[in-house]
């Protein structure tokens, strides 16, 4: 096997030419084995090449699949949403309108919105893959955005989602430079997971902590009392397409929400992490930079 110089995909993945002439994708990992006792420089290094061609091919198929479903699903969905909106307006104007129709229209709108978000998440995966994931940042009141998402999610899910403010009033401003649509998507994903992975009788808390100690940033936490995450899964849950192994088949998902959340938060200069205990619950935390001028 001969490594081709300069043919790097990124710092870990490399193209390698197999003796039969085929190119394979390899994951290259290295670690120093012995270090010079005085200079501290490595004297021996172990380098391991792992053939990940099959995984990369599968990933490529998934991305192609995403772009096809985007085109095939988006158009009919836009039409469904348009008709649902027209029906809603019609229902508001017609006094004799059947309340069942209003409920049905609300459900159609909510479910098609959910589908739109899923398509958008899938598209974002391809955009990241092709380095086309661009942020449209502008100054916004982050507290206003958080309150909006919490109230919206509580209304849609009919779950109790408590908003806890530490060092803040609801009317305060937390100015930050961010892509509002994408931050809404992150908050939405975290709250939606808290709803999905906990039983309806358990409450969910969204905490926003702004103490004088952390003038440059704010801490946002989404806490649930749900199924929790096994310790062995914790290092993997922000990875693309990863879903915990112990999950019941009835809980649907694609394993892309947290991956996207991390990409978005890191691209804003923030951090995201999780603390969780199986059977007790999970807390997802975001440290988000604020505009300090
Ligand atoms: P999805 O929920 O669609 O599977 P995510 O990327 O949002 O994808 O989450 C990845 C995985 O992390 C989930 O499949 C689940 O195993 C775990 N997870 C995420 N949020 C929670 C939570 N609040 N409680 C328990 N497990 C969670």
C-alpha cells in the first residue's frame, strides 16, 4: 500500500492507492510511542491506517438521497402548507365553520412544519459536507429568541416547559451577533429532544443564566427528567447519524439534530455539551458569546 503525498481529505482522512490500483479512503491515526527524555520530541510514532471506504461510500449515498428527497418533498409540502393556510383563513372568517376542521388544519400545519424542519436539517448536512453552510449573522436579542422558542414549543407540544431566568428579567436584552434562524433550530432541536425522550408527566426546564461573572457570555440549559443517556454513549451523541443503542424503536429520529446543533454553536464561537444519567435525565448546556460593545 502506498500513500499518495498531498492527497488529504482533512487532518484525519487520507486517500491511499491500493496495489490493485483502486483508491481507498483511510482514517489515519498517530500517537508518539517514545519521547526523547530531554528534548521532549517523539522518537517513535505509531501510525494506524483504517480502511473507511465503505463508510464514506454509504455517507455519500446518504447525502445524494438527501438532496433528492429535498427536491421531491419540498414542492408538495409547500403546496400543502399553502392550502392549510388558506383553509385556516377561511375558518376564521366563517362563523359556522366546524371546529374539527380548525383542529385538523392546525395538525396539518404542525406536522408539515415538522417535516420541513427535517428536510432543512438533512439539507444542512449536505451543505456542511460541501462547505456551503453559511451563517447569516446579525445583532439580535438572544433572550427574546429563547422566550419565543420556549413559548412556541410549549404551545405546540402542550407540555410544561418552565423558563428560569438567573440574573435576568424577561424584559432584559441579551444582545448577540447570530444567525437567528439557525439558533432557533438549535433550541428547537434541544427542546424537542427533551420532549421526545421524557414521559409527558415530567417537566422540562429551560434556564438562562447571566451572572456578573460571565459578562461576555450567557449559559443556556435545557433540562429534562427523561430516559437519560448511558455513559458509553455520551462521547458519541454529537456525531452525525448517531442514535443511542438502547433507544426504543418507537422513538423516531435520524441522529442529526445534535450534530447540527454542535456545528451551529461552534460556528458562533460557543460551546455545547451534555451531562446525563440513565433513568434520571439530561441537561444540555450552551455557552454563547454576547456582544460586549
Ligand atoms: P434524534 O433524536 O433524531 O435521534 P439527535 O441528534 O437529536 O437525533 O440526538 C442523537 C441521540 O442522542 C438520540 O438518538 C438519543 O439517543 C440521544 N439524545 C438526544 N437528546 C436526548 C435527551 N434529551 N435524552 C436522552 N437521549 C437524548
